[in-house]
């Protein structure tokens, strides 16, 4: 489950273990937080996966080293594979399919009413694109983001974690390795898998 606290709210069983770090304790939300929106407490969670699919640091096909198309350096298919794995995990969670994660098919989770809406966001491997996606989702009153997964690069995760922390928005990175991201006084809602 992407959100360990969500799974805990759906089950009273303590025998289920997903080896996820718990979220930091919830503080009262700030006045303009996207978490003030009642959708956070409904049965739908909005999860944004910040994924590297292109690399804006390269401005020509000569520099790119991968596939240059429509003025953009597209990364190798392995990067899209990471996004595909996230999509599959969300589909399995929503479908209560325990093929790869047995807890998704458990009796407890079958009784859970939580579902995850997913958006894949190409960070273009640069902080500005990731921050832009965060700002857009923070002001979207129809589907405000509840959880951020990513980004892969520490250079992208760090500025996002700073703002997400102020918004009390959990961020779980699957790849960022910068040691300062572990400083809870700077990044209180940042976690790693």
C-alpha cells in the first residue's frame, strides 16, 4: 500500500506487514493546505508519481545519448518501466489483487473502501518541472494531491520536500539518496523506501 496509514485505517489486524515507514504524526493542517480538502478523508486518495521520463538538462540530440524526439531527450525504456511498476501496483491495490503483494488480496483489505487515483508526472530530471507539478496539484481543488511518490533524483526531491513539508504533504522517494533528506527538521514529511 502506498499509504501505510491508509491501510492501517482499513484494518485492525496487526499481522499484516508491509515494511513501510510510518508517516510522521499529523499536525493540524495549515490554513491553505491541500489536506484541508475533505477528499483526503474520503475513500479516494490522489497519488502523484514524480518520474524521470525525459531529461531537460540536455538541449540537443548530440548531448542526449538516448532518444531525441520533438526537441526533448527521452530516457531509455527502463525509466518508463519504473512508472509502469507504479501503475501496476496501484491497479493491484485498487483491484485487491494479491499476486505480487499478498496483503493487497487479504480479507482485511477486501473490506477497505480506499481507492487510489494516480497521476504520473514527468519531472524532466530537473527541480523546476517537479516544483511546477507540486504547485499545480496544491492549488487543484478538484483533485488535490494527498501523497507524492518520487522523485528519483535528489536534486528534484530536495526542493519538493521543502515545500511538501510546509504543506504537510507526505513524500516517499524510491531513489533519492542525499543524506540531508533524512533531516526531519528540514524535511518532516519526506520518507524513503
